[in-house]
C-alpha cells in the first residue's frame, strides 16, 4: 500500500506539471480544470494509501518485536528447567 501511494503521488505531481504547462500554452479551461482535479484526486488517494500503509507497517513491526520478546521469555524459562 505504501509503495502504490508513492507511485500515485508521483503521478499527481506529473499531472500538476501537465496542468501548468497546459495553462501556460493557452489550452481550453476544461482541459486545465480536469488536470487540476485529477491532481487533487491522485494526491488525496496516494496520500491516504501512503499514510495507512506506513501505519500498517509500524503495527506489523510492533507485533514482530512483541513476538521476539515472548520467544526470548520462553527460552529463558526453558533454560532454567
């Protein structure tokens, strides 16, 4: 999810550049407004995917560290016996 969010954010920036170039070259207003709305949609979706992907990644890392802590606790108990 995190990688796809980054990819969508890159596409959003490229779409913004196209909208700026279209505005400077005198393209119709409909084309410019559709490029700007595409930029906003891609940036919102990409930002959400990146945010929730990194949140999921942090949660998975926390679970892995908790599992390692339990395993070392069990090994210490068995070492005593």
